[in-house]
C-alpha cells in the first residue's frame, strides 16, 4: 500500500494479545533508536466508537499514553475516498484551511506547509493549492486587528506562505480551555493561545483569568454543557468558512479536560459534523518552526 501511495519508509507489523492502547504505546517506545526515534504518531479516528464502549476507552488511553511520552499526535477524521491521494487525480487549486487556537510548538502550521510540498497537491508539477489561516480569538480583551497583523508578520519571518489570514472571534466560548486546560502552566511559548502568544499584555490577563477560575465553584455538569455549546459553535464556524476546503487542520482537544472518553469523542464528532476531512493535531510542545534567518 505504501508503494501505491508513493511513500518512502519502513513498514512493521506489531503482533500482540494486549489491549490496542498497550500495543500502540509499545510500538512507539520500541521503534527507532535514540535521536532517530519517531516524534509523531498518526492515528485514524475510531468511527465505530458509539457501538463499542471499549473502542472509546482504548482510543483515549492511546492518546494519553502518546502525549505522556512527549510525542506529537495527529488524528485523521475523514473520508479516505475523498481525501487527496495519488490514487486519484492530483489536486488542482486545492485549499487547506488551518484553524489555529493554541500554539503547541507550531506543528499545526508546519503540517499544511509540508503537505503542499507533496506531488498530490501539485498539478503538472506546479503547486496551485493554497493555505488559508483562521486565527481563533479566545479572549474578549484581545485586539483582532493587531492580532491579525502580528500573525501575518510571524508567518512572513517563518517563510510560510499563506494566502489569507482571518481572525474569528470565539471569545464567548470555552475553546481555549478545551484545547489546553484552564490550569495548565504556561512554559516558554508553548500551550498559549495564539492571542497570548502575540499579545504582550496577555500574560497579565491570563493570570487574572486563572485567579477568577480558581475562585469560582466548579460544576461538572455545567462545564460539560458549556463544552458542548463550544463544540457546536466551533462546528458552525468551520461549516460556514471551510466547507469548500479539501482539508481542515486544527488543534486536537485536550483529553484530560473532558469528563470521560465518551465526552471527548462526542466533542470531536460535534466539531467535525458534516465536514469531509479534518486533521486534528496536538504537538509535543517543542518548537518546530523557527523565525531565525
């Protein structure tokens, strides 16, 4: 199958009688040697999880194991029959939409950039496809115009060509907490929202917001309801702006934020409802994009 898709690499079969999550984690640990070990794991979305509770638990356990090992994880949720492939016609004037919520080290931006280098996205050897970037505003105090300019300058320094940059306001939702957790400590430039990354006053506001959250009484049912509202709101924005995209790339929600495995998978299903192909990315936190000359 790798030869059919024109992929270079090594194929390996892992035989096990253990749980799916144990087998995947064992394969990640035992593959490669030292610095040449893989740093990213690609998984397919478990479409049948609603009919088998064990699948949901196993998949979420796999995500937990991979992230605990400080590996990046990419989850493909879509239709293999419509996803661009060398088995079908090459993509002409294709669109990859990136919805950037949390800065996980830059992997959300790097993956689309690398994909456009593939022959799949080129017609007659010339790339006619483009990347559109949607920056999600998650704090009502952030300035959308200033944020758009700052992100555009960052992309220019990083030499990543984007056809358009647009800020989408979702400051009235829990989108930031769903992607990185309300109590996560910010280390360096990782796990900040995009607004916090490019706003010099964001750290002060973030500290204030966390103090308010710590002083509030948490109601698990109410928080779950808010997350459901957020997932539906995010889906509306995706459908409104990205229905014509060949691929949507965005952050993978944080597993530990959700009450259980079923809520996590249901959240992602709601976000991706009616969308063809979505790539959910969660970096390890290590910077993979440099703006150095």
